[in-house]
């Protein structure tokens, strides 16, 4: 009798296929749900029952979770996360790793297991830099990692599931285990696999050519002799191929240029390998102690040079002044973007197209983002600058359309602060990182190669010396009536 009544009470199945509100996303998602049910549920469920209501309940629970996820995603402001927080976190991770490597190098050959020591040192540095955060247990203990993922999944289920389903402990624990052990853990293991990372990097750069300057910078900054040897071997292989070609006419000049470029790459690799093997890389600070006066690199040059900027950024991170530097860099990016947008807007207006409000809205949002992140009361860390200037900027943002020059006054003040404040640029010039920066820029001379009066000596990296490595400050002391003569010659070209 019960079975008969259940048959009569069978409800018609109605499924609302809307998930995110965008058809281009909803249809593929519906297919994923359909295939998931087919592959993971239906094959065993149909051996137990033909009743469709259980499958309907699962589908509705999945759809409810996706709708909640979509709704919360729309409420989140992703722009500052992807452009700032995520980038900062990644940059901090790299800085911690480099600092750990540096400490390992300073300890030398005293360690038995270098890989294990690197891991321990990494988390020691992380505690120093992050103050209250250390992720060593989550990253090194499988048991703690699984526990963390379970907690994370429980929070997600609380946010995404209907209250009735979340209160069902059996279902909650079951889904939690599937998500943590069956999805997140294998995903993290795959993303952490060096081979997968290498394959992914190769796939990403296959369609984009690395520009020449970036490629040479990477070679000059590489600390791995094995990598340099590999580049050198590849260049030699290419060189042999080019020399074997039988060419004539216009092609011969192209081939000659390519051969000269490859010879230069091989020379740079040899120079870098020799420098690493001789130990000069580690002894730059000891070398600097033997100098009278180091070369002065102006702050405005540091801010536009990729290599120098990295060292200055590390120093500012140590002194707690990173907000000032990041603000200066962000404003530079904002100015360029704003100028490009306004040029596009003007060209569109000439063509009779109207997108004025949309473009101005984007610029206003970008300008407000910079203000909120670095200058507002809730900014953390906050740029310490004259409150009157900040108030004036806030007033302008609220009542006028933002221009590319809207942050110029404050940016100028921040630049002067970094330049003159004893905590920042003046102290940086006395720091170990400044000496290392000079070494990387090939501006540090070995005192054993002083060179003769006519400038025939060799500098720290084997390039000509003479007056070229002297500070411009030294020239300012020359009396006005004396003529200053500078001599230079080209030692090699590439």
C-alpha cells in the first residue's frame, strides 16, 4: 500500500537551468553537472533504485551551491585582489625564498642536507617577515595539510550549501572528504609538481618571444651555473648550424649579425660562470669594504631599472617603507593607463562614437582604488603624507573627473620623502643590498684591478674602467675654470 501511494505522489521533475545568469557559462556548467552525475552517481545508483528523486535532490543541491558561488563572486571586487594582493603575496613569497637562499649560501658547506635546511630556513625567514604567520606545518606535514583543507571545505560548505543540507552531518562530512581528499589535495599536488610547472611555463611562453633585453638580464642575474652552461651549449649548437649555411647576397649580413649576437651571448655566459666559480658573487660586500667611495646611483635611475628596483624593493620591505615605493609605482602605471584611455576616448569622439561615461567610470574606479589602497584611513600599510594634500585629493576625486596628473603632487612628495628620509634612500646607499646592486649592474670594481692612468685596467666585470665608474659627485668638486676631459673607448660590441 505504501509503495502504491508513493507511486501516485511522484512529483513532476522541474529544473531551473539558470545558474549565473549568463547563458554562455550556464550551458557548459549544466553539461559538467550532467556528466558528473552520469560518471560518479548514476552507474551505482541505478543498481539500487529507479526513483529519480534522489538524483534530482543532488542536482538541485549542486545548482544551489553554484548560484550562491556566482552571487558572492559578483559582490567581490576582484580588481584590487588580482592587481595588488595576489601580486604582493607572490612577490613576498619570492623575496622570502631568495632571502632563505642567501642565508644558505652564507652558511657555506657546513650543512649535511641542503634541501631540508632550505625548507627550515625558508619558514624562519617567513616568520621574521610576516610577523604572526608561519605556514610550516600546513606545508610540510601531510596530516596537518589534510586537516587544514577539511576546515577550509567546511567553511565553503557553510557558505554555499542550503542550511538543511549543511545541518545533515553525514552528508556534510561525506562531501567535505570528497572535496578535500578527492579534489583539492590532488590539485595542489599537481600544481606543486616541478614537471607540471615547467610544462605549463613552456606552454605559456611558446607563443610569445622573450625580448632581447629581458633575456640578457636573466643571463646576467642567473646564479645557476647549470642553466648558464645549458644556454651556452644551445647557443654553440645554433652557431655551428649558422656557420654551416651556404648563403650569399643579402642573407649573408643577416647571418653575420646572428653569429655576432650568439658569440656575445656565449661570452656573457662564460663571464658569468667565471664570476660565480671565483666566488666574487658572495664576496661583493667584502670587496666593497676595500673601496674608498662607492659609485652613486640616483634614485630616479633606480626606480626605472628592473635590476636596481628589485634590490631597492627588498630594502624598503625590510624597513617597512614598501607602501611608499608601491604607491609611486602604482601611480606611474595609473598615469600611463589614463593617458592611453583618454587618447582612445578622443579618437572615438572624432569618429562619432560615444563611450565617454564608460571610460571615465573606469578611470574614476582606478583612481579611487589607488586612493583607498594607499591614502585612505583604512589603508594598511598607509602612505604617511601631508593630510591636507590627501584631503584635497579626496575632494577632487569626489567632484571632478580624474585626470592622468591627479596624483602628481602627492607622488612628488612621496618621491622627496624616499629621497631625503634617512630611513630610505640615504640608508639604502650604506646597506649591503646597495653593494650587491652595484655588483649586478657591473658598477663595482675589484681593488686588485685598479688600472693605469690611461684607463687600460679592468673593472669588476671585465669592462673598461677609467672615469666611467666614478660618481658624478666627484666631478662637481672640480673648480669651474678647469676643463674636465673624459676619455672612453669601445672594448666590445654585441
